[in-house]
């Protein structure tokens, strides 16, 4: 979350005063319908028919998306080796097994490696748009179509960015966004959203996120039977914050991109470094200036001299698959018989999370550095930052 202020406070106050905090309510009795309104606004922005705001964050969104697609025991779900671990754990939550594939120098899933890793039990792929950088969606979707894979786009780190003129999240069967505190916009510290053009996927995600829906009048609009699942409903305070944050989104993106471009221009002529290739520079959110060096020692020297939160990506904690300890040790669920790694249907599935599973990803992460941006840097701060980066490179 980059920006917040009086507008959020005012809208929250209206919800509090209305005393209508639950998602469902009657406008005639003062219900503000903030969630419904946000969902319509977000769907319009992304360019899809349906959006579903939820608590439980992008993690809940990924689980709802996989559940909506009917993914479960006996299925492999391909995930990139560089992503927040929730991308992989969502597959386990629905009883499936996550299968790793390499990222390429853009930090998105490598379509060629995706294709190499597909096996007879592979049912879905989750491309991730890491740090606001679009994955190679055309390449990934072509592979997915050839092999009949479902595509869940993990756009959790890319609220509002685009790929080739169309917003990310709208390309796959279902897209998922996170609005947690660390994301481009936030719905109050936590929150997530699922988008799709497919009515039946929307309904299944809706039921999964609110298995109590059977008890409310809106359930009458559903064309599928209710089933028991989880409770990830959003509340009206979230909805109100979401709507204000949405108003701020384009301004934040424009400023992030401007700042990133200024810094990229400042170091353009420096030897031994390059700006990491992008699948679509214009659609990239500009959250980070991503630089690549000849080797790890040069990357480390730069990151420490550049400061300001710069880091070598191999140090990116639980975004690096070798740090997914419970998954590597196959410790899942609260009982051994609910652990998908023990399921009979999963016994022939591949589950390699060892250091040798995705060596190319680890190598790329060792020589790549993220330099964080602030969309609200003044011209003087930006000039000073550019100077520091240039000095760090020499
Ligand atoms: C790529 C990615 N996927 C999924 C998630 C999960 O989102 P949340 O933390 O909102 O559950 C995150 C959040 O950090 C993420 O970065």
C-alpha cells in the first residue's frame, strides 16, 4: 500500500455509522453495498464479467480459483519456482500436488520449461506476475491450450498492471489479486479478489468462499448446488477501503512507472549491468527496478552499496522455493491422513522440491537485484537516488 488518507477514513466512517457491516443487506435500510460496487468497478477495470472480493487474501483467492476449476486429488498443478509459497500451498489445500517449473530472465514462468514438465496428471498451471512484472502469457497460454491445462493467473503482486494492452488477471480461466498491506493497493491490511468471465467458475468460487450462502436470498440466483467449503467473506469496511484505493490505483501506477524509468535511464550507459528483460515494459507496474549482473558477487556488491531496501533475489525468503520448508518436508494439514502427499490418488504424482529441481531459477535469482521504488519521491529525492545507484555501479 503506497497511499492512504482522509478519503479512506471518511468512507470507513460512513460504513461504521450505517451499522450495516455485513456483505449482504438492503439499500432501503441504509446498506451501502460497498462490496458489490467494488466488485463491479474492479471487474470493469480488469475487463472481465465477474469479480469476487474476499477476506483470506490472495491465498484464499487461489484456493477458490482451483476449487472452482475442480482441481483436487490426482492432479498436478504447475507453479513457478520463484513465487510466494501460497501459490504452491493453494494446490495442496485443494488436495492436489504442486509441480515446480523454472522461471526465465523476466522472472516469470518459462513457457518452454512449463511444456517440458507437463505429465499425464498435470491439470493446471499458475503463472505468477512477480513484483508487478507480467509473465509471458502468450507463450504460457499457447502451451496450456496445447495440453488442455486450466490457467489460474496469480496477479497478487500485479494489481492493475497489464500485458500487451490487456490487464493481467483477465487472460487465464481465473485471475487472482491480493490486496494485503504489501501490495500496490490494499483493502485494510488483508484482502483478495478472484476474477473470471465464466459464470459457472464465478459461482463455484462464490460458494467455496461462502458456504453459508445457502441461507441467504442471493443463493437463489445461483445455478449450481451449494456445497460445504470455507468462509472467506469480505466485510463492508473492506469494500469501502477498496473503492477508495481503486481511485488511487492509476495515479500510483503512473508514478511508479515514471520513477522506475527515470532510474533505469540514469544507469542505462553503465557497463556490467542490464535492466532485466520484460515481457511488456509498458504494462509492468514499476514496483521494482530489476537489475541483472554477471554473477552473484557483483549483484551482492551492488545491492549493499545501493541500499534503500535493495536485495539479491536469492535472499527473497519464502519467494524462493528452496525456503518452502514445510512443503519440502511434506508437512501439510493437521493430520497425516489429510496430507495430500499421503493420498492414494497422488501416489504417482511428482513432488520434487529439492535444490536440484529448478537450478536455472536459482542461478537467475543469484544474479538479479530488486531496487524498490517509491511513487512519492520528490524530484530531489529521485535525483539523489539516481546518483546513489550510479555510484553503486561504479
Ligand atoms: C505471488 C503471490 N501469490 C499469492 C499471495 C498471497 O496473497 P495474500 O498474502 O493476500 O494471501 C501473495 C502475497 O504475498 C503473492 O505475492
